[in-house]
C-alpha cells in the first residue's frame, strides 16, 4: 500500500516523538501532577493551562464518582455491544488511501510539518462492557474488595495505583473546553490520527474478574480479553498499520497476559520494563515502542505548607516500610535489613497496604530525609512516587529500572 511505501526513518522517529509528547500531555488530570513539587506546580500551571489555573481532582475515587454520575452516557447512547464485524480488504485499502492523501496534504501545505501541529489521537468507541461497565463494576464493589490478593494488598488500592487507563481516557473524551492541556487533540476521523487509543481497562478486569476465586469469572475474563482484542484487531486502522500506531494501557504487569502476543506490535503503557522474563515474554516490550508511566502514589501529597511544617520533624535519616520478603530483584530487601538493622537514625519495618499501612508509611516518610526504594517483585515500585510526593529523597536500589519519561525529565534536578 502507498502509505506503507513512504515510511522512512524520519517517519518512525516522528512517531516516537509524537508518542512521548502525547502521553505527557494526556496526563492532564492524572497523577503526573504529583511529580512536581508544590512550588513548581503553582509556577508551571500559569504557563501550561490556557484558562485561569484550576486544581484538578487527583483522587481516583472522587474523580470516578463524578465521571460516572455526570459524564457517563446512558445505556441508550452507549456504543453497541456487537463485537463481531466483517472488515473487508477494501475497507483497509480505502483508509490507507485517505491517510496517504491527508499526509501529502500536510507535507505540501506546511514546510514545518509536523513540528507545529498538535498530536492527533483517535479514541475508539468500544462496546460498554470494555469501558463503562468495568468502571461501574469497580465503583459498585470497591468497598467490598479490601483484601482479595494473596499478599494482603487491597484490590481497590492496586487498581487505583495502576489507574492510568482511566485518567487518560477521561481526559481524551472530555470536551475540548474542559481539558487542561491543549497539545493533544482528539480527532473524529481515523485518517486524521497519528495515534489510536484503545480504552480497555485491563487492570480492573484482571483484579475484579480474573483474581476472584471463581472459575466462571476467570473464564469470563479470558473471554472478555479475547473479545476486546478481536474487536480492535478487526478495525481497518489496526490492519492498515498492523497495530503499530495503537496504544494499549497495560499498566499492571499481570494484566492482559493471555492475549499479549496478539498485540505485541502496539504501543504499551507500562509500569516498568522488566527484562527478566518473569512478566513479559521476549519481543513483547521494548523502549523503542513502549512507554513507562508512573504509579499513582499511595500517600497524600505533602504540599508547600506540609513541607514547611515537616522540615523540622525530619529526624530519621533513612526510612523504609513494606514487605521485607520479595521475589526476584526484591530479594535485596532481606540483605538491606541485615545491613541496616540497628543502624543509627534508620527505620526499617515490616508493613502491608491498607488504611493503617498508608497512615504509617505517610507519617514515616514525612519525618525522614531519605526513603529507601528497593526493587519488589518487579524493578519498580509505587514507593518511589510515595517518597517524591512526601518530600523525602528516594534512594533507588533496583537493577534494570526504567523511570517514567526518563528521556524527557531530568530526575537529578531539584523538585523531581
């Protein structure tokens, strides 16, 4: 096809640049705001927001409640649940021709193309069972899902800290006047798109369907995965690019495992890039196509007032609270305990998630100068971002860790 014949190293490089900038901008309503110090947040907001600066809602539960009660469409307005459709080769050919014509129009019409154009994203309107129904499932059950994981971590907390799929989608589908950042635009025609966003909630479906102690639900989850993948891979745009310009939020390392091989060409939004083979098969993930996004912190943001009040209380030199026995790279924790136990001004303690665990971790981090962030079952951990929002300097001990937006942000600077 002609559109494929004009691909070049510049076109491929352009796609990577567009991906990086699009993902940064799409985090307008998300936890990425937490990564700035309070003073940086106030200072940058006057430049980033087109309208008078407003403080976005950063609580997942509060934002979701408002979204479902005020923004979610009624059943009559939802996309059809018919996941079976026949895509003809002619459909793919016509889309390819339209995309080629649009690309040539931009190239010949603007000598600075694509540098002065916004990132254009097409958001699929998937059937409700892949989107709204899963959000309602979480909202209706999160109070009853406090301890369903084998290690005692609350299910709803795990879903919250891997909730980038919700934040990205909610921002993308919001009216243009309500979006905080304008560098990314949603387009209605596929031929106008640089990227295609797939709004399937992989973390919610994994924890609330697959991890339940019910074989029927386990089978249903795999069926749902299969139907979602079939729906996407049947789209003309997928067939035209073989999925290389499609974005999948696969932020929990256990989610979507049974169908990953089918979508390995797509752009994945991940929590880390573990190359040990424990979580991702060879050839599935790479820094050439995928992007690392931060966890949502488990603790509350320590704002300017909090930082000022806590400065004199930071009497602990090094702090860690969490599970001391982990697998893979997390085995380093046991060695750290052996070395640091009884060290002066060092606090190392066993702890699990939950309301009490959150309060204890938050209190400890706000009273510490340095916060230990060793690897867990994977190279990354939400503890790194807990430390950042607590004003505690993280001490990272983890092989093969890829920090979110590492190619854009300089983590050595003050405020990060």
